[in-house]
C-alpha cells in the first residue's frame, strides 16, 4: 500500500511539472509575440514619423522659397524707387544750380536800369555835382539790395588783425602804439554772406 501511494504522488508531480512547462512555453511564446508586435508597431510609428517629417520639410522648403521670392520682389521695388529718387534729386539739383542766382539777378536789373538812365542824363551836362549825386544814389541802391540778400561789408580799419577775417598784405611800423598788431590800412574790403566769410579783407598790419 505504501508503494502505491508513492507511485501516485509521482504521477501527480509529473503532471504538475508538465503543466508548468506548458505554461512556461505558452508565456514565452506570448512574450515573443508581444515583442514582435511591439517591434512591428515601433517600425510603423517610425515610418509614419519619417513620412510626416518629409512632408514637414517639404512644407517648410516651400514656405521659405515663397518668403525668399517675396523679399527679392521687395528689394527690387525698393532699388527701383531709390534709383528714381536719385535721378529726380540729381535733376532738381542741376536745375537749382542753373537758377540759383535768378532772384538776385531780378533784384539787380532795376539798378542796371538806373545806371543806364544816369548815363543818358550825364550826356551833355557839365554839372559835376549832379553826376556825383546820381552815381551815389545808384551805388546806395546797389549796396542796400546786396545787404537784403545777406551780404555784409567788413569793418576792418583799426581792428585787431584776425586771420579768420583778414589777409595780411604787408606789415609796416605802427604809426601809434595802439595800432600794433592792428589793421592800419584796408587795401581791399572783405565781405560776408549770411555771417560766412566769402572774401577776406586784404589789409596792412602795424608792427
């Protein structure tokens, strides 16, 4: 009886071992299938991601090309506008140079008329004083016209010599002590236009 029980227990153990082995094989197979499915899924996802990436790159490329074309168009338009502006301003500047003295000439024309009338009136007359008076009137009118245009005569006589306004022709011994390094005589008057020197006064300086 004891031997029979042992044999039965052995059979049970064998059955358990067989069952466990089958379960292990089943679990292993399931794991392999799960791993295979996971790999296939990963490959599919990678493929989809690559396709999406290629599509995105193509879209980005098309967008960049469109932006480049737009910038080129803007650049060409700006260059064309600037070139037209440059040509227009150059033309206006040339025309301005040609007519810059037109206003001054118009103001001087009446003085020329006065000179012509004075010359006619001087003919056949021996009245020196009237001739002198007529010339003085025309001269004063001429000076006042130039002053209205911004011309100003320098007052250099007796002033301290200044290289910003004067050009020394020569130096002579100062007639008096207070004329040392000062303008003793004015050989040619200096002029300023709107406070800018346009001709230096040629002077004799005392030393």
